[in-house]
C-alpha cells in the first residue's frame, strides 16, 4: 500500500524536476524541446504557472501565436499578471490577428 506522503513526495519530485528541466530549456532558448517536454508534462498532469509561461513564450518564439495565447492566458488567469506575460499575450493576440 502506498501512503499519501509517498504519493505527495513523488508529485513534488515531478514538479521540481519539470521546473528544472523546463527552466534549463527556456534559458537556452531551446523552444522545440521545451514545447515537447512541457506538452508531455501537461499530459502527465504536471502543471504550474511557470511551465505555462515558458510554454507560452516558446510557442510565441516559434510563431505559434494561438498556442501561445492559450498558455499565457492560463498563467494570467492563475494570477501571474506580470508585465512580460501581458506583453507576450498582447503581441500573440496582435500577431494572431485578434
């Protein structure tokens, strides 16, 4: 039988690992790998604000503006209302013709 604390520590470990990997890919500007990694993390129910922001920026940088809007808006709706997030969202909407 698995205890709640074991499940939680696995979740915490997964989040920390996803944060580290996504940050490293983001810092290197490795947009395609970041998109692939982040989408896989989301499929595994690993989701946090910085993952959404990084993914949104990666989509923006690869000119996939509609995808960028989805993830930047999600981060914004979760309370991440920074000037850079708003700016990327604004330009994503603009580039998408919205």
